[in-house]
């Protein structure tokens, strides 16, 4: 059972070192209809993962509404990287 507030399309997987890593994974139906973001690693920090999953879900919702948002916010700059920070 997922905790309250778990973002849509966020999944957790246990890594070989025992840590839990989070991923965002769009539905296959959306991908088949042309949504360009398929899967994105969100890292091992739960708070950061929830934040990024929220951004990606907002992007997906905008795309579904036809607002031409087929790229995630700051798609070229991964959240939490030096490029993102600058």
C-alpha cells in the first residue's frame, strides 16, 4: 500500500544495495498517443522524487488537455543537477 500523497505514475524499486529508488513512468496509452516522456529516474530521495513527479504529472496533464506540453518543465536540465541549479 502506498502512503497518502503518493504521486501518480511514481514507482519505487529496491536497488541491489538495498536503497529504494524512485521512477516516474507514463502510461503506455499516453506514449502511444504521442507523449514524448516515457520514464524518468527520480533518484533515491523521497522528497525530491515527489516534487519531480508532481512536475511531470503537471506536464502530462497539460499535454492531455492539448496545451502542447510534450516536454517536461526543464526537460534539458535534470532536477537537482548543476545545470538545473544555474
